[in-house]
DNA sequence: AAGGAGTACAACCGCCGAGAA
DNA sequence: ATTCTCGGCGGTTGTACTCCT
C-alpha cells in the first residue's frame, strides 16, 4: 500500500518513498540506544538517507512499539466521532486519547471511512425529514410535527453549535495544548461551554483514556 | 477474465512555533 | 534582535489492493 517506489530527491540526495526493512532496523536500533527525538541527528549519525521529518513520521506512525495494528474497533470509532465533535481536526490530540492509535491513522480513517459514513447517515436523515415534510404538506390533516421530529431538528442544530464551541476551543493558544488539555480546569470550562449542547460531556470525560 | 472505480493507508508537503546560535 | 534549525501538525497525494460490472 501507499508509496512503493523508492527514489532519491535530485535537490538534496535524500531518499524518498517506501521504507526498506533495513532502514526500519536502523531507526529502531538508534532509538533503542539513544531514545526518541533528535531525528536529524539520527539521520546524520546513521547515514540514513532520510530527512529528520521523514524518520520521525516513520517512527511515530509505524515503528513505535506501542502501536496497535489492526482494524479500528466500534468503541474506538465512537470515541473518534465524539472527540472529533469536541476538538475538530486536531488529530494529534484525538490520537493522544486513543491508546495505540496514531494521528495519521485516525486522520486517514476519518477521511476515508467515517466522513463518508457520517455523510451517508446525514443524507438518510435529511431524506427522512423531507419525506415527513412531503407527507405533512400533501396531507389534508393539518398537524404539527411530532415531538420526536422537533427533538430531531433541535439535535441537528445543537450539533452545529457543538462544533462551533469545539472550534473555539481549538483556537486555544497556550504553552503546550496537551498539558492544557490534561488540566481539569480546561475540561470544566469545556463542559460549561457544552452545557447547552446535546452531548453529555460528563459521560464523555469519564470515558477518556489516560494519556 | 479484464478493467475501471472506489478504498485504505503510507508518505510527502508546507506552514508554524520554539529554542538555539 | 535576528536568523536558522528542528520538531510537530494538518492537509494532501500517490499507489496497492479490493470490489463491481
């Protein structure tokens, strides 16, 4: 999968494309000895023809020992959806709350699977609404929409509000988002912001795995 | 069986902020 | 104070694989 052909960049002579098993071994061995970080140094000292950024990405998304390889479970999927509602496209933050999953993996899963899935669900719900409206307008009996319908529409509106609040939250510019997110105060503020939304954030907060 | 369309995912790119020189 | 380097992040691309006709 992914990029398979390996090639060398004309400008900097660095290798690009798919990683070879031997390259993975070099990175693993270096990290084992020196720890993570200093990716540029790793490249220079090992003679690996990869830029530091590329090495870092390879480690974080593939070589890290704590990575869970395999399909996203239903529980994880639900958590991703909820976290995305709260945090928006802050994949690293979302990944930080789903042990063993990487930001890249979650981002890919969202873009390739969940996005479409949610769009289809929304489309189905919109179609349902339209059917109901047509029934009502074509019917001789004048009646108000059911409570369920009202709740349904309200939920859609509240979901939009929720996304807005999340977007505001994502604008936070502090000294290290992760630290701030670990802070109970942050969550308390967040919960207050969310009091008017359909999300039960207190339940959500309890369900957040430890980082 | 063939090939076109859709899907999954590894990897690259550009931008930004922090810290060092 | 300014410039440079590096790490981190989100968006995007490219390609192997799978499904469908």
